[in-house]
């Protein structure tokens, strides 16, 4: 890969993360949603109903922003100010539209390479995977709107700033999105210990999406069914398992190194 392969951590021009902050109250949150502001998540008081709830849900569904219903105590722990039962966490990054990104990559004459994370919950694993994806020339990371590690300061640091450079596509329905990019020509390769085929036995020269699963349970059943190819990393040690971020880096490199 040459002397610059590990240079990302040494760069001095890593972008600064936008400061985390909250927006509280119905009018400010809805106004921010309508203006296009990016949110990681919106906390909503349990049991709420009415026009404001319907309006907020319509906006969050359109923007693929996760909403979590929580008790009063949870909201009060976040802020003692007059939150009116709704608190939105502002995202430090802007999310990319997956379909537009695939199309623009093809239009630029490039072969799309992506990695999808099916429930990676540790922020350091998440950041390390994004860092590897950026170093290896991948075009985007696909994440589900729920069940994922948050994009926070620890994740940014673990990625050495790659989270602020590489497009992150957040989707409401990962299975549906994987099927969508599959229909656009991307070959889905799932990394799983359950696979019969070893990573060293396959070559993928087509547009590619590597699919990684949860740290504990691996790929979900839906992802296992959708993937075109399932592979495992051959191992001979006594531990017989690898950290998900290490597995992702090995998989991304092995599946693309011979096709450049």
C-alpha cells in the first residue's frame, strides 16, 4: 500500500467535529427539522399524542431520523430546562443519500465500494471501521437508523477524523437498502463465521458492498439471506475469533486488493 497507508492518524488537517448540543421544545425542534438540520436521534416523552406528534413523526420518517420514546426521568437527566417533552440530539455530521451516492459514483466512472454495518454498537469499533474504509478507498459506510453506535466524539476520534470525511448513509430499513443497491449492481458480501467459503477463495471484481454484523450475534438473518456471497476469515489460532473492526479491515482489503 506504500508509505502513506497509515498516514490518516498523522495528518494535521483532520476536520473538527461540530460541538454536540441539544435542541429542545416542540417549535424549535420542528423548525430545525423543516430547515434540514441533521439529528442523530430525537427523544420524545412516552404517551404523547396530538397534531404536534403527528407532524414530528412525518418529518422524522421523511428524514430517516430515529425517534425514541422515553420516560420523563430520562428527559430530565438530559436537561432540566423546559424541554416540553421533546429533545433532539444534533448530529456532528451530515448524512448522505445512499441512492444518490451510488448513482453519482457510477456517473464519475468509478466502481462503487461500500461497507454496511448491521448493528455495530461499540463506538470504537465503528470509528475504526470507518477509518479503514477511508484508507482503503471505499465510497461510503451504510448504517441503520437504530441499533447502531452513536456518532459522537469517541467515534470521531477512533476514526481519526474519517467520519468527517467519508460519506455516511443512514437508512431506516437496512434490508430494503441492501436490496436497493443490489439491484443497482453491487455484489453483497457478508462476513460471517457461519460461511462455508473462506475469504481467500473468492474474488469480486464487480461493484461491492461488504456487510458486517453485530459484535456478539453477527449478521442478522435478513442480511444473511440477502447477501450474494458469504465468507469467513480462515483462522488457525486457539482464540478463533477476531474483533469486528479487524475483520472488516481484512475483508475490505482482501476483496479489493486484487481488483485495482
